[in-house]
C-alpha cells in the first residue's frame, strides 16, 4: 500500500480546510481557508499486507524497527525505590474511586484506549529522518539507528506525559458531595498523585538537563508550559472538569489570530465560541504541543535544518489531533456510555449547530454528574457532529501524511504510516 493509497483511505484529496480546522504552524501560514492537496508522487509500500493493520500490531512492528519496546522506556525509573514506595501506597487506594487508579490502569493497559506510544513516535521520526554525518560514532546507537540523546529524549517525553496524567488525577477536596470516608481516601490519593507526578517530572527535567542543549531545554520547557495552560482554557465545573464555552455566532467572535508560533504561547483570540478552533487549541496545548515539540527536538539533536524541525513539529501536532478525534469518536461507536467528554469534538459540533443545548451543559457547573448525558448523546446521534468529527480526523490524518513526505523512504516512515492507518475509523 503506497502513501497515496493511504491518503485515499483518509479521503482527503483535496480537503477544504476551514479557518480553524487545522492547526497552523510556521510553514503553514495564517489560519485562512485554503485547499490542501495531499496528492504527490508514489512511494514504496507502506505495508506488505493487503489488510489494514490493527493498532497493537502496528505498534509491535514499529518497536522491532527501533530495537526495543518503548512503552517501558522509563522502566529504570519505575523500578526505583521512590516509585516502588509510591506503588506500595497506591495499593491502599484499591476499592476507592480515586481517579489515580484509573490513570494507573490506563498507563499499564497495552491497548488502543491509551496512546502510550509517544516515545515510539519520537524514535520513529528520529530514525526516519536520519542524522547529520558530523555526529560522532560514540553518540550513535547503530543497532537502533538513532542517537543515544534521542532515546533519552523519548524517555523524557513519556515521563512528562505520564507525570501530567498523574497530576490530572487530583480531586477537589472542597466538593460538597464527598462523605467523610471518601474524603480520607481522596486526600490520601491526592498526596500519592502529587508526589508521584512531581517525582516523574523532576526526573524528566534532570534527564533533559543532562543532554546539555539549551535550545532543547527551552523547547521542551515550552511544552510543559502548554500542558499547564491547557488546564486553564475555557470553563470548569467545581471538580475542575473542563466544560465547553458557549457557542457564539460567527459575527460575535473575535478575529482569529495566526498560529505560527512554536516557542511562544498559543494565541487565544478567536478561540472561545468557535467549536473547531477551541477543540484544536485545547488539544494542541494538552497533547499536540508535547508530541510535536518532542519530534522537533529529536530532529534538532540530529543536526537537521530548522525547516525539517518544523515539519517534525507539524507531524506530531497533527498526529496527536487525529488521535484525539479517534478517542472522541469511541464514545459514540458502541453502546451508550454513562458519561463522555463534554469537550469532545462530536458534542462541540452539535452544540455549535444547536446552541440551545448549552443549557444542559450549564446544569453541570456544580458537577458534570448533573448533566443529562442521555439527552446530549441523542442530540449528537441525531445531528452531523459525528460526521464532522470524522472529517476533522481525516483532515489531520491527511496533513500528517503530507508532512511525512518530508522524510526519506525507509522502514521507519513505513511504520509511522502504518500507525496512521491503524487509527483511522
């Protein structure tokens, strides 16, 4: 299957991109409507099989290419005395409803429900792009085809991501619905989440400093800043769960700012009230920036030109956004769930089309448990929010494929293409 076939699967030849439909970085220019053509020359086969690869298989084959399973890149940290003590205390939370338990399960579960392959993506981009001939042999891991510093960066990426997920498991102790017994469990779980997340983040910072590259430290520090900013985007309920902003008619929105920055904070003008742009901004800050900047940093370590570094940043951002769209669709692809993300793309598009439904969101300002999820679920199914989300995913998949053309044809690029195919709905 060639990359052109992959684009046909994504059904994006060409795609009309709305002003807020695609994350725009330096090489993309301003957020303005344009035709994006993903047509190009034929490339080598993406996969020798005629069937679409599943996620676990694509990841397993990709790990063989880089030489080791990357889901446990940080195993030496996990086996440290400090984390062993945290795990020992974590057992005391079994039976409680603390979110940290769900986070731990998702981090360990090796499946398609959680993208614990960030280090793998960084290493595949590193191997696909190669490195400058000026890099000394001592710094190269010739068996894996990457640099030792790039592998350390992949570990840093996974540790930052993991620490962020652990920190997000903190519970608001001022919530009135907590019983005295639950409050004790929640307080203990909060201490474990805070200390465990801090430990992982501190280790990632230490490893980053050991690379002795000031520009790299600045780039990855800006990714940590973006993760923090994501927690302050839009409105929240009393339990700090994110809520979408009220949809606004186009004439009442602020003018959209250009998104051509990498190190600088993402401009927020024109975000509130616009479903697509708010969704993109939220998930670029929450996930895309870290993966994109990690890919860009890997290319910087390899001595590549700034233009290719920006291509790596774009690839990571679009891949993360395509993955998030896939996760948002999962809630509407099976039996009706008890709850789902209120800031997911299907609901965001539905609210944009039917602003009167926002009254159901306002019911959840005290707690998202007060939201009528059934009514919102039915509204999503009755509208075109699901189809718009699929189109959104196809756009980001198509752009990721286009960026992938910047890399030489090799087995690492093939693995990246297979991963993209595996996440397609």
